[in-house]
C-alpha cells in the first residue's frame, strides 16, 4: 500500500480521558491558555486546515448493506476520540513534531497522527475498475449500488 500523501495534510486525532478533571481553576486556566496559544500559533503559521471537537455519542454502522447500527463507539474512555485537527505539514515527522507540542499531552491525552491520502489505496490497487466505474453514468452506478 502506498502510504505517501500528496496532499501534505495530516489528521491529528485527540484521544483520552477528560483531561480537565481534577485540575484547580488556576491550573485549568493555565492549561487552556497554553492550548489556545498552541492553536493560534499553528493557525498563524497556516498549519490548520480544520478542527472540531467530537461528541461522545454516535453510532457504528456495519454488516452487509449496513444493516447493523449500534450505539457507540464503545471504546475505553482513554481511547475515545474527542476531536480532530487537519494539519498542513511538510512530512509525517513534521506533523508528529507538531503533535508532540500539544499542551494537553501532560494530562493524559494521546494524539494519533495519520496522513491524508490523495487517493484511496483500494482505488490505487484497482485502477481499471475505477476507470470502468467512472465511465458509467451516475444513475447506472446508483442502480448497481442499490442492487
């Protein structure tokens, strides 16, 4: 699988417990100040492409035809994804270095860094099938997908 990215973008997934619990008001203010300064510094450097917090509840869709829909995700609290940031970086190492500077790492969160690929690896492995699919009309594809 080709793991190179031609987009130059990386997704940072923020995982971990409610890092703010147990901090005094002063400690929390200092931490929030550092986080805001971190984001602002990245933004001024043109590194942030998008970022949002994620809700704790959701659904997991699986099975043939997506027939199984269950409440979730059911991960351990320390593994729950609390938010993401799409980052412009020169390399995976550059993105990791930026992630290492996240102030809340000291409070128990972790940051997963993943390259955003320009193309789905499955499409890269099967270019002839992709070409055939793009030659078909959208309506034909919709009918075929629903069958």
